[in-house]
C-alpha cells in the first residue's frame, strides 16, 4: 500500500507545497516565488516574505492536493521545514502544518531545510542510496556532509563566515546586477577569462574541509574600488569569471579531497548554488577524472521547494521521527539533529 506525504516549505522567499508517493515519486510540487517582490530591495526582506507566505500558504496547499489528485484523507504524514531559515517565514509553514495536523490527526514530521536539499538528489536519481558525500552550497550555507545513512549525517566542514551563495549575491549587487545575483555572475563568467585576476582562496591547506569566502569578497570589492578610483576600465566578464573560479576551485578541490579521505566514490551536490553551470561543469570534470559517480538534482529541485522536504519527511517517518503540536520554528539548527523541542 502506497504512502502519501504532504510537505510544506517556507524558510525564505518561496512558499511551496508538494505531495509525494512512497517518498520518491513527486505527484505535485507547487512553488510560489517572491523573487520579483524582493528584487527591488536587492535582497529578501523578512517581514515582507512572512506576509506573502501567509497569503500564499493555503492556496499553495490546495493546489498541491489538486495537482496530485488526492485529498487530506489520503495523506499519511505532513512534513514541514522548521529550520534553519527566516523565523517569521518558517513560522507560517509550521503553523499551517500544525493546524492541519491538529484538525485531521495526520502525524507531523519536522524537517531540517538543508537535509531536504540533500534529499532532492533522491528524487532525481532513483538508484541513489547512502552512503555518499554531499557538497551543500546555498545562499546561507556551504558545507561538506558525509551522508552515512538516511538518518546519519556527519559534517566534515562548513563555512566560517559567508556562504558561497551570499558572496555571489553581494558581488553581483556591487557589479549592478539585480537580486538574485548568482545566475548573472554565472552567465557573465562564460564570456570572461577566469585566469585574468588572481583572487585569494582561503583555508586551502590539505585536510581542511572548512570554507571562508569573506576574504575573497573583500578582495573583489577592493579590486573594483581601486579600478574606479584610478578611472581604469573594468572588464566585468573577467571579474565575474575570476571570482567564480576562486569559489568553484575551492569547492571542487575540497570535495575531491574529502571523497578520497572518506573513500567515497559517490558525490552529490545540493542547495541553490548547485544550479551554477560553472560549478556543475567543474564538479563533473573532477568526478570523471577521479572515477567518482556524480549526482545532481533537477534544476527546479535545486532551489527551495517542498518536494525535497517531502522526500526527507518520508524517510524520517519510516524512522519514527515525528513531532507533536509543540513544534516551533528554529532559525538556526545543526544538520543531523532532530532538535525541534525547546532547549
């Protein structure tokens, strides 16, 4: 007998609901994006994001159930992102999920947003099973995670300061691109020379799996300011290509070294920045050269969506990891810990 999961995601600026069958078959995945709203502010405004989630959450759930051709009576459990993310945004999804659970008696599953991103790979690659190494790269997170099992995660290293996606967006803004800036840098980098400017790569010693991008960000800003002060021409394509190469090189090199250290041959990528073409190409080439198998999610599953949350919720439900109605939003929570109860 099939198991149906209803999942909600509202951690940042996408309101999404999805219905999955048996954890890996996506029956519906409705996403209401707020990117056009936040673009005029140059980034996500938390208060505005929360208000739009409130407006969208019920229509999005209704649409997801309709698209999947199921009713709430068919649903076995409700998965919801409870953290990390913007607390006001998270609260909307959590409140909606708790309300549905209370009214229907359907069990509630508290999902960690970044674990959801990792599990997006299962939806695109039906043959994929743990263990594997996952490079998680998003606007708020950059980390290498050893996925030992469906319920076992080991963080090898993460960023000490800025996440890769955050660095992309900040440099893009300085270069005059609208939010979100990462895709603009990616597109422009193709036209530039990645070896034109030598930008720094931090924490590059062997065996160090932590990341740091604030120094790189400062170096790019200093380069642009210096050129402007001297009235020298700036080749934006070269800046974009060199900046992107500095980030991609570090991500790929650390992923390669971590895989060799662990003896893992399966590599996955997860998070919004996984849609970056420069990063995808470099990772794929590295994996081919090293004899690794490379997995990635579909583009729509790279960015925030409820289908990935549903996949994670299904495996948590299998392991009996449910929440009660005291579930609350947690803006900051470590991967691999079900810590939805108040400390």
